[in-house]
C-alpha cells in the first residue's frame, strides 16, 4: 500500500493529512482506533472524529473515490 498512499499524498497532500502507523510496533498510537486488521485506513474529519474506515488492500481508485466523497461532505 505504500506506493498507493504515496501517490495519493502527492495528489491530495494540500487538502488531506496522511499519517501512517505500524500497528505492530506502535500499538499505543493505533489502539484508540480499534484496529484489528492491517491495513486499516481510518478517515478522520476536521474535528478528529472517525468519518469512515476501510480495511484490507485498496486499489488507488477505491481510495481516491473515498477521499473525494469525504471531501465533498
């Protein structure tokens, strides 16, 4: 997923903050999000509340579509 995320960050980095954690070694950072499957993508709104979530490998187009949808809300 790293290449996909890098591509999306290039496209949306001026409007979206991309933050990644290693769930195995950074449990204290991911535990508030109840992540049990990796990869898990948690989308937060401007106030830091969970707006959406995707689990498992996601093709770039699926991620792009989800980001676009959330930006329109």
